[in-house]
């Protein structure tokens, strides 16, 4: 929607809104921009298009039930949420995860990272208008989804992590299939690099587009590949190690490893994610080679575990490096069946602030790929918070009446 405005001096300016429902946006978010011709001169955005009340529901369930709720915060990178929640409860309860379980968690997390980054590559290609590349990358994605299903029984929600360990072991007969998958992506890396980094059209569209400098990344608290592509060398897997990562030789992936420089543009964000696909395959191989024998869970009997958790009083946090960046879960236990508080911060919370410097002075046509370059997830980001108590109940009739009133107000404002 294009809106024309005049200031006090009589000068004319224009504003344009992208979203909350738009072909370039796969989830609801509204980008509000001021423009001069084709150039963006002002940037703002509006959230709160999705309300699910996930955290509120969690405080009405026991920790085992919350795990299945946490895993559904995000449909793409969901294992990071269940791992972060489990880690927060384990910290509060003083539960130690067996070594073998830590390796299995790491393997599952890196399979998810491959899936997330390859999926993002397809979305990025779509935003550039290269649907043939989108379909090719999503064909590559099928391999890792099939492998995840082979290990866990599910393609998306894995349900493999539990408080104190994992629910399923990786047996010796499953190792060859895992190594076939890692070999598949290691061999595909060169072709992906050629498609995304050598194609002259992709390079012309992405090089020096949507620049986020290192200083801007630090000021906006960017995380994950968005931050690393701007030269910020931070990765929770290295900085605050967890699971099996302390036993692995790894370092943050940076764009200068390929180009010898860091510009912090869309192109560098592509490089960073492609490098991480290769790194994840190598990490999985290392885990398979080093994984010790032993237990896979702290306590097998769920009723016994719940009885122990019911007596826990304290706070715990879980910080993990999700595919999009740092995910953070906070839990407060007060000796009851349900946590007193559960707070989630997904990486998109941080990275959306980077949209402002990225989009300033860019062309309208580049808005989709710049917005997509942080790999945003609105379902991870939007939350509903209930403050205090309410004496009224919203019935179906009440909700219908409020919807009609809001629709009328919107129509009046558009006249």
C-alpha cells in the first residue's frame, strides 16, 4: 500500500508497507518504509501478527509435557528449542546428561542445521526469482529429512530429546546411513557454491546489497550467521560450549574464509550458511567416530523423573546455537508440578533489528532478499504475554464482536 504525505513545509513524501500478507513474506510481519523514488529512506516494522500463548500454556503443564510444546515453537529448527528448554530444567535441577546422549544431541542438532540452511537457500533463490534453484536445493533437502525420519521416526518434529538425555539411541547399523548423508552434502557443497557464489546474476543482486557492518551488528545485537557474516566472531557452540561440542575441533564460519574479506552483505550471509552446511556434515562424522558407549538418559522412568522435578526449587537457563543464531530459554521452578515461569527468546528477536541498517538506502526491489537474508521466523518470535488476572472470559460471541469492530475501524481509516 502506497501512502502519500505532506509535511508542514508542504514537501511530499511517500511510505510503502510490505505485509503482513505479501508474496515475498512467508509469515506475517509488516515492514513500513519511507521511500524517495525507488530508494528506501526510512524503515520500521510491526510484529504481533501471531499470538499462540506458548509460554503461558507451558506454565500450566509439567516439564515433560512442555517438551512437546517447546518443540513446536518453530516448524523448521525445533530441536534447538527442546534442547534449550531441557538444558534450562537440567541446570535448575542439577541433572547431568550422559556423555553418549550429548553426542546424539549434537548429531541431531547438526542434521537440523543442514536442513534449515538448505531450506533457506531455496527461499533465498525464490526471492531472487530463481525458482529452478529453489527446487534444486529443496531436492537436496529431502536427503536430510529422510535421514532425520530414519533416526527419529519424524521428518520435522523429532521428539528425540528428553530432560536428562535422549529418547532414542543411534545403533551401529544406523551409522552407515548417517555417513552416506554427510558424504552426500560434502559432495554437494561445491555445486551449491557454484550456483550461489559464481552465478553472475546472483552475485550482482547480492553483492553490496543489504550491508550490515560489524559495528551495526554489535549495536543491534545480531546473532548467528547474520552476525558472523558481518565479522562478529561469536558462536554459542564455541563461546559457551554444550552437548559434545567441547570435544570437537570447530570454529565459527566466517565469509573471509572464502573471499578474504568481510562486507556484511547478503552475499556474505549466503557464504556463511553454505560453509556451515559443510561444517555440520564434518561435525556429524566426528561425533560418529568419537561417540562413547553408555547410558542415553539420566532417568528412564518418567514418573520417577517427574517426582524429582516436582521438588526442584531454582532457576535455570539454556543457551544454544540454533541455525538462525542464539536461542535462550529461562525456567523458574518453585517445587510444583509446573514451572512458575518459562521465557523464550528466539534469534529472530535480535536479528530483526538489523533490518533497519540493512534496508536503508536500498532499492525497493531488493527488500525481499534483504528481509529473507536474516532467515526470519515469525512463529518463533511472536508471543502473547498475560499480565495480571482478568475477570472476564472471551466467548465466541465476544471475539466475533471485537473482530467486526476492528474491521470497521480499519475500513474507516482506509477511506
